[in-house]
């Protein structure tokens, strides 16, 4: 299985229109594409200008065929009114040597991942339920420890997640481009269930089982925290992102 993320910057006051576009245009188009198993539109809990379209595919070749067919670009163009027009400006000299200020359009970021482990082979059912919630955990893995981390995730983490109230699906995905980039994606009945999981200490216990596979910088951070009994932030900290699922459906 193959997971594809399209991350976009949106105009916060146009989310409802983007959701309508996704339901009426994107979902029907994806339903016609060979190999597309599931699609959902997510909105960040903490960054109101961020949304992600998540799709699951049988193979990476089928996802690539979707992009090359022109359908993706057409759908993106139709969604332009709801996306941020520019996130930065470029300054250049014109032919008459006067300064020009040109906005740079904030293009979507597309990331691709192979699903290397999952808690359930069955895909999520139709999910236009406002309370559905998605949680993404992104660790940085030490070189040479990726296979050990994946084994521990399959044998230690997934069995626990299957027992946690409200946790419907769990996927471990590995970047198709970055060898040390891996993310855990879990889908929940509600934000309350996900928060209860974190507050219960279960997440910390599971992290304890795999943290020796995290990057050298993360190991250094843990050593400092233990020595000075305080929190230390680094560029390779374990990141946790939270999203509401605002539209979605399974094609299987």
C-alpha cells in the first residue's frame, strides 16, 4: 500500500468551500482513478491555514499515473480560490532597472510514503463525521536502526494501539525519498480519545520501547534532560501533529 500527502496553505475563512470542492470534485475524480483506495481532507488543529489531502493507493505507479494524467493539476487549479495566494515575495530588477515586487504562489507540498505496517487491512469507511481525528507522529531514526524500529512498531506498538479506546486505524509509513523519514498515522473516533491516550501515559510507555532507535541528536537531548532535569528542544524532536478529518471516503 502507498500513502500520498498533499499539504496546502489555505485561506482560513474558505475551509467550508474547500471541503465542498473536495466532496463534489476531488472525491468523484479519485473514485475513477485505478488503484485509489481512500481519500480524506484534513484540517490542522493548531495551524488554521494548513490542510492536507491524504490518499491511499494500491501501488506508487497508480498514484504517479494520477498525477501524470492531468487530473491532479486540474483539481488543484479549481481549488486555487481557496488557497493562500502567496507566502513570500520576490524582488527583482525590471528591464528599465526599477524594482519589481512579485508574489510567489504557495505551491502544495506532495509527499509519498510506503505503508510498511498497519493495525488493520480494512480501510476506513465513509468518514464525513465531524468528530473523526487524525494524529501524525514523526520520529527521526538513527542510520542503521530503521528495520529495528519497524519491527518494534509491528510487534510492540500495533498490538497496544488495537486495545486503545477510540483508535480505529494505525499505519506506519516510510518515505519514498528520505531514508530516515518515517511517520505513524493513527485515526481516532474523536479528539478526546486521542488526548486520553496521551494523558494515560500509554504513548510515553510505547515511546520508551523505541527511543533507542531515534537519531543521535535526540539521544543527546535525552541525556541533557536527564542530567539537568529540564526540557531541551532540538530540530530532531519527536513531532506530533493533530488534524480534524473534514471530508473522506473509502473506495474499497
